[in-house]
C-alpha cells in the first residue's frame, strides 16, 4: 500500500510509543509521590497519533504541539532525558526548567513547540508554513491540535489562510473526545470535524488514531502533498484520552464502558499484534524492555540533575528596578 | 535630503529594507493591491510581487500569531494591523506567544514588526480612534516605538525591521500627510531607545508621545508667551525608554508634564509618571502632571471629540498648574 512504513520504521514507532507510555506512567507515579510541580497532561492511549504522524518528518520540518505533547516531542526526535528533566524543572531539561512540560521547545529539532493556549498551535504552524513558502523551501510545518482547539476562531482563520495560499502545513486533528471535561458532543454539532475541511477546499481524511500505521499512511500522503506545494491537508485521528485532562483531574465523567473499549484497542497492543508475526515476540519484547529501561534511567538521571539558578533575563528586563 | 510625507517616508523604508533583505515580507488587510488604506504600502506589490506583499483575509488574531512563528523560522515579517483599536485581537499572539519564547527556548529570535496606527481627531468614532499604547508597552520582550517626524518614521522603521526582537510600530492617522525632510541615504537609521529633544527649555519638561509631541510643541509656544520656558521631549521609543534623556531634562527643569493620547487609568502616562518618580524624584520640585484622554470612549461629533482629546491648551494648563 502507498506510503506504508517499512518494518524498521514500524519497530521504531513501536519503541517510541513505549517510551511515551512509560514516561507518562512514571510521571503519574512521581506526581502521586509529590515529586512534580503543577499539572501534567498525560497522553496515554494517544501515542499512535503523535508518533505515527511524525515518523516520516525530517529534522528540518517543524512541529507545533499542545499542552499534551509528550508523544509529539518523542516522535519528532527529542530525547527522553531532556524531556523528563524539563518536566522535573532541572537545569539539564531542554529549556533549563524555564518552560515546564506544556511548553517544551527545541529549535534544532524543529519542535517549536509546546503551546498551552488551546488552539494556538494552529496559527503557529501556519506561520511557519508561510515562512517556508516565502523562503522557497520544501520543508513542512505540522500542527497538532485537539477537538477542543478545533472550536476556536483561530482554527477557522488559519485553515482558510493556509488553503488560500497553499501553505505547506499538515493539520493533525488529534480527536481524543474531550475538551478538558466536556465531551465533544457538547462542543460541536458534528462528530467528524474533518468535514469542515471541505469548507476550505482542504483534502481531509479520518483515520484510526490508535493505529500508528494508519496514521502514518494518511499523514505521509499529506506531507508529500505539502512538499509538492499543493497546500494543506487535514487528518482527523480518532483516539481517546485514557488518563483524564491532567494530574489534577478528579475524573468521574468518562464512561467505564468507553474506557474499557478503548483500552482493548490500546495503540501499543494494536502495534504489537500487527508486528508480532513479522518481527517475532522475543524481539518486540526486547524492544519494549529497552525502551522502559531508557525512560527509567532518564528519570533517575533527571532526579539527580541540578536545579537551575535564577538569572535576570536582560532582554525583557531593560530596567534593573524590575528586580 | 528630500521633502516627503510621513506615509511616503514609511513606504521608502519598506522598499529599501525589502531590497536589502529578501527575507523581509509584508502582509495585512488591503495592503497589496490597494496599497493600504493609508497608502503606506502603495506600489510595493508591483515591485516585489504577491509572494512578498500579501493581501490577507480579515483574521488579525491568526495573522499576528503567524508573524511570531514566521519570524522564528527564518523570515522578517511586517504585519499591518489597520487600526490600533484592533490590537485587542492580537494580544494573545503578543502576550502568550511573542513575549515568552526568547526566554523559554534556546536560540530563538523573533524579528517581526507589527505596524498599526491609532489616535483620534479624524471623526472615526469609538472603535477607530484609540491609542492603546499601554496595552503593548506593558508586555516584556517587545519594543514599542511611535515616530512623529517623517525622518524618524523612516529611520525607526528601518531599525525595527533589522531588530532581532518584536517591534510594535505605532503610527498616527493625523501624521501621514505631515511633510518634512527625510534623508535619502539607504543606511540612514534611527536608534530605538533614544528620545529626541524638540525644543530646549529651563522651567519645565514635557515628555510626549506620537501626535501629542506636536501639541506639546504648540503648548511650549503658549507657555513662552507667559514667560515659561518649556523643554519638549519626543520619547520616540515607548519601550525601552530613554531614561537618561528623562533624567537629564528633569535635572535641569525640576518639573515634568507627561502627555499621552491614551486613557489615563493604568495608562502609558501613568507608567511614565511612576518611572519619573523611580528615577528622578530627588530632582523634582513639584508633582508630575499627566495629560491624557479621559477614561471614556472617543465620541464622534467634532465638538465632542475635540473636547476630550488632549491638546496644546490642556498641556499648557497642566504645566502652569504644576509650576504654581
């Protein structure tokens, strides 16, 4: 099938999904143990979207993310130590502890970056795509956003402009069913938000967001189209948020039946089942164990890493009296 | 040196910088085919093409956010927001996006310019006449300039385009037809953060922004008739402020009036007043006087609008009151 990932790529996607899952689980433990600050927005169950959609990107391509971006970060190539250390507020984090887990950015990897104003990742990627077009490059900008962000005015404005100017942007709608605690049926009259693409003449596709290979195929087609200068595409990946809005979420509004049904279709299970015949159980389990060990080591190292010391940021503080 | 209108001086700055640097591009509403509602971008699409001079949909919120990220990824965007009254629409891009990334992320710069124009006096009504300087000057990480003369318009815009940080460039609708000498030299620039002395004086310092500099100059003439020697300082750069010029002038006159066309409460004049107290309190012999728009919408009808706008007479009155 066109744009199918190779077995090697599929193993790498599997590995990255396990990295993300282990990171989320460890962060949950650390939060309960009082070793993290502020809310953490876990993406358990959504790993196939972030990992599958970024697997075909080059380092020079850009990704804009959300407040729930760990799979996007790992997918686009950020290392687990830098992510974990940033989340733990350490000097060795990607942003030296200045950003925290929602706002991780690393320009050299094209991750600029996390964005915790819901919807803001959409014009952010559109602006990068404008920059690419003005400069005349063949890079693409990929935007992750959720079904909650799809209801913002800037989503409409950005899609209109991107389509009007044929900007090289790929809109990846990570439909996890909830905007904070509010189900999508209470936020939008339509269940399939990708039908809105027609209003902008943007090709749109719905994919199983728990199947990394399905995500990869659809997004790869969109990326190729963008690189050819034919404009934006919209991929709506249907998935489900398994762990509540954030670590501060008291829960109680997600149905047990829904949770059980989506757990049965866990993206890592789906990936394992589809790879096991070709790769073998032993090798896949080894990949998983190594990924788990990598995350555990990264977190131990991050916990040992020094906390940052404050320095006055001269650019935003021209008057010493501010301090 | 040529005599140019303020709008023509801006146009010349844009043309020179676009010729100099292919990563500079313009976008905004009505700026390309029509040349901008104040004619600042006239002729530029014909010269530089539709790729670098773009008409946009009416989508200010997104356009500003796009300027931020386009600037972070290798271009120098110049966005025109037609009226300063529309600035509330772009505040997320400025406050939650532009102002944070240079601090949070490594190796990021944001060389974009957001041009807009504000101010009253043209009968444009309550949604097209405001000066919202304090909204943008409040934001750390942004530079804010407001030229008054055609030469400063050109020189400051060129500097703003070359700056590695976001610059909010505030024009005034009543300044576009002002005609004066403008240097032809393509290397002519005006440094951001330096005030300009409009006229020297010994008794009181008047610190003003944008069109209020012209009213303050007229006020100095009114005061001269009363035997009061007023020094008028055009701040030019609202952030960063030229603290040295402010302190030097007050050390000489020991009195200060601050003039800004925006609202009074929590306004730019309030910040100026507090800054003067922080830095020059020991040199002051009287309270800092503030002249601003009253805290109300700008009315439409001419006598109503003229009643609320700050002007030379109000500035002179404020100066006399604080000297008393």
